[in-house]
C-alpha cells in the first residue's frame, strides 16, 4: 500500500482552528496515512531531523497542510524545511532521497480568491506566491502536484465569515485533497458517506 505523509503546520489545531481542524479530522480516519503535527511534536522548535527524514523516506506522497500565513507557510514549516531538507538528503549529487515522491501543498487562505490577482489588494495569485515551494520540490526531484487551495477560510466571529460556511468549504477542500491524493473512494468509505 502506498503511504501518505501529512506534515501539519498549524500552531494549535485542537483549540484554535476551524478550517484545518475539519480537514485534519477527516484525514485522520485514513489508513496508510501518517499525520505529523509539528506544533505538538516540536513546541520548542527542536526538530528531530532523523525522525522526520525517516518519515519522508517511508512516504510516496507528502502533503504540506497549513493555514496560509503572511503569503507563505507558518514559521514552523519553514524551519522544518530548513532542518530536514539537507544537503545529501534532498539536494546535491547524493541528495536523491526524495526523488519521485509527490508533493501536495494543501493550504487554507483567509482572503477571497478575487483579491489574489494583479490590481487587487493581495496583488498576486496564490500559485505565484507558492513558487518557492514549487522550486523546492523541483530541486529535490519531487513531483509538484497542483496545490489544493481554499479561499475565505478565516473565521473571526462577527467579523469574517460564518463558521458553518467555513466548515463546508473545509469539507469541500478535504474532498479535493482526497482526489489529489488519489484515495477518494477509500476515504469516503471509511467516513461512511458511500
Ligand atoms: C499570523 C496569520 C497570518 C495570516 N496571513 C494571511 C495571509 O497572508 N493571507 C490570507 O489570505 N490569510 C492570512 N491569514 C488567515 C489564515 O490563512 C486563516 O485564518 C486560516 O487559513 C484559517 O485556518 P484555521 O481555521 O485552521 O486556523 C493569516 C492568519 C494568521 C493568524
């Protein structure tokens, strides 16, 4: 069976998340899938590099699951990349360990889709802003799968969005992520919706 590694970068998925909580709860029902919650594993940011590299070696699909923060990944995922994607592992003449694995970027974005274009207040598309991750995958010889993106995912009571609508969009995000992973049927069966 193919193994999926979900690298989860959310500062507090249990107590301070609406969108990622829905997605991660559904992912958690899946076999052959490991979720590594970086904030829970490494509250002090001291990454166990060997353990993380081992998890990558065992996977053939890697999912980066995170809320979009300041047009990029949360700090702990950037730190994880800095520590784990080392010379001789991810790049360099002998750094071939990630070659052929698929990378799926799966991110929830606060702003509406219409704001992510030239002339609007976020100026660039999310795909453009994700280029550093795409090039990281390229350098490591990974296949960069088209990212799974959802907009208008911020929930602040009485300010931004309706909680139930964000949860619905998160469910739809999970469905699209499942398709990207390529295990939609199995995931649906296990969650009882088939
Ligand atoms: C520190 C921080 C930075 C954020 N930066 C952005 C941003 O650059 N663009 C954007 O559209 N939303 C941004 N947001 C909104 C988050 O993307 C949104 O709240 C998140 O995806 C919701 O997921 P959650 O309910 O799982 O936390 C930011 C939120 C925080 C807390």
